[in-house]
C-alpha cells in the first residue's frame, strides 16, 4: 500500500493542473477578449507615448 500513498499526491496535482489549463484555455477569447485587448493596447500606448515625444525633438 506504500505505492498507493506515493502515487496519490502526483495524481492529485496532475488533475488540478489539467483543470487549471482547461480553465485558462476556456477563458481565452469570448466577451472579455475585446476589453483585455483594449487594456493591453492602452498600456502599450502609454508606455510608448513618452518615448515618441522625447525622440521627436532630437531627430
């Protein structure tokens, strides 16, 4: 019975890991995709904004 107690933790972790991956894959896209994409685009625009402004007068 030692082999059963040795195999239970890895099997439980594998089941939870597979469940986590399934949740991540299922939540990609859908109704929230547009909001997430817009948030990323806005963050990139804010990050690139000062670089473009400071690069303008130097050129």
